[in-house]
C-alpha cells in the first residue's frame, strides 16, 4: 500500500496531492515510473513518486470490495489489464 504523489495543476489549489494506491509493477522506463491501482478510482495510474505505508485493515477491506465487485473468488484478486 502506498500514497502516490500527484502533480495537480495549478499547484496552489486545495486538491489532494496524493492518491491511495496498490503498487503493481515498474513500467521499465529510465525515470523509474511504476504502475499503480488507484483505490479512489479503481483505475490504473502511472507515477514516479510514492510513499510506502503499512497496509491498514481499511485498505484490505477496500481491495476486497473491488474483488467482490469484479466477482473474484474470496482468496484472489486478478489484474487482467497488462497494458
């Protein structure tokens, strides 16, 4: 579990500057970008900067909700989009 650092425009707005996410894998580019599963939107996002945190029970419950919505068995969570 991590908080990915966003770069909202304009920079002086009151928009959140991080997104709760689950790290998936590196993209393989020179900048060190990784792919993440956004826990806010349920979509794939790419970010260069993030902060790792211990995974609280509330995040586990949220991931389980996404799995149930996608009709996954209780003990699995499959990311089918490999792009």
